[in-house]
C-alpha cells in the first residue's frame, strides 16, 4: 500500500478488510462489519484509488477472487460479461458452495438486498403471467422475453401452473445461456422459441400479449434505453425492469463484484418512456417488495 493511502482512513479500512479476509470465513456476527467496511470505502473514495490493493487481495484470498464463491463469480465474469445466466441462476436457486468457509461468504451474498430483489423479480414475473392467464380466455398467449438468461422464471411458471396456452419467444445473445435454458426447461422447451440475437438488431414483427425484459435495460445508457424501447410502440403491454438508484447493495456490487449498472429512479424511467414516444397516461412504475428492482410498465 502506498504511504499516502496508508495514512488515510481508506488505508485503515483496507487493513480491516484484509484482517477479515485472513480469517477465511465470514461468520454471521461479522456480516455488518464487512458491510460497513465496504460501504464506507465506497463512500469515502468513489474514484476507487484502492483498486490495486483490492486486486492484490483477490490474488491472496479466494473469498473475493475465486469463481467458486458467489461474490468472486460476480467479479471473475467467466462468461465474459456481468450478470450472466450462471450467476443469475445461482441467485435464483440460492446456490451455496459446499466448501464450509466459502459457504459463509455465500450466505452473506444472498442476504444482501440486490440478490433478494433479483429473486423477487422472478416472483413478480410469475405473478404477472398468472394474472394474464386469468384475464385471458385465448387458446394461445404469446410473451416476448428480451434477454431471457437462464429461463428459471419460465420453468417455474410452467411447473406451478402447467398452463400450456403460454408460448415464450426469447431473444438472447449468449448461445451458452440458450443451451443452459433449453436444458433446464426439459419438456417445456417446446413452449419456447429462442432467437439468438443481439437485442440491438431485433425488431418485433408481431404483436405479443406481453413484452418483458429484466436485467437488460439497466446496462444501457439513456440513449440506447429510449432507442430500444421505442421499437415496441405497437405492443399492448411492455414491462422493463431497471434497478433503482436507491440500491443499498450498490457499493458492494461495484467494489467487490465490479458489477456496474445504470441505476434509475421512478421519475427517470417515466421520463425515458416519454422520450421514447409513449403517452404519460400509459406509463406506470411498479416494484418488487425491496423496491430495488423497479418495473416500467407501459400499457396501451
Ligand atoms: C442479468 S441477465 C437477465 C436474465 C433474465 N432476464 C432474468 O431476469 O433472469 C442478462 C441477460 O441478458 C443477455 N444480454 C445482454 N446483452 C444482450 C443483448 N445486447 N442482446 C440480447 N441479450 C443480451 C445476457 O446474455 C444475459 O443472459
């Protein structure tokens, strides 16, 4: 550590972090201490001048550097990008390492608000589909899912309802995500059409009962957000998920996971929808119970 950094409170916090990591495990009574160190570091030093020190710690301590552990997997990005199908499905299924020490860190990871919000959005989507199924007498209900990832949500929906009137068209860029989803969907795979394509190139050619997207638009800048959203102007109902700017887990995601999102408030989402050409009276903002995953709903 440089002398300059050593003499600051950032230096003290880095030493505290190292001490925690040296213990190997993170018992529950240390959860709040770990959170405090991370959030104070993030707050005190938003330029992350301590990046090199953290990088050194990653080499030394598997807790923050190994992809065998949730927070390490977030950082390593073994599929080449943040928020891949593997980490998202491990969040959905509450995956914990078998290794007793790693397990304690995974317990911490899953107790954070952001992973809770991700699990809640799966429930939110399934409840939405259930509502549509109750309101709809049609023989076929067609949902367009943009950036579908692991499709755990679709699998659970079919398992829970067996409503085979539903057909999903999933646009997904990563072929490995599609292969993974096809595998977990089992027999329900016949209810799903996969289009392996970059969303930037996708233009809908039919009308769907619902257009859904979670975990995609929060990676877009505002221009891209409005440009892509505007392509769905002829659709009946569009719902776009975006993490809120009030995400209490943001510092942890950025410092430990190097996982960056474009956080947006409800007001900002309304504004972007208006910029994309939608009418004010058709726009509504919804959320899951933690209020961290917001949903821009446009029903026309
Ligand atoms: C955070 S995951 C969300 C998965 C799913 N929507 C969910 O909520 O469970 C993001 C997914 O978006 C896909 N993706 C990222 N950029 C994309 C793009 N430009 N076009 C299509 N898919 C994309 C990734 O491959 C990944 O599977």
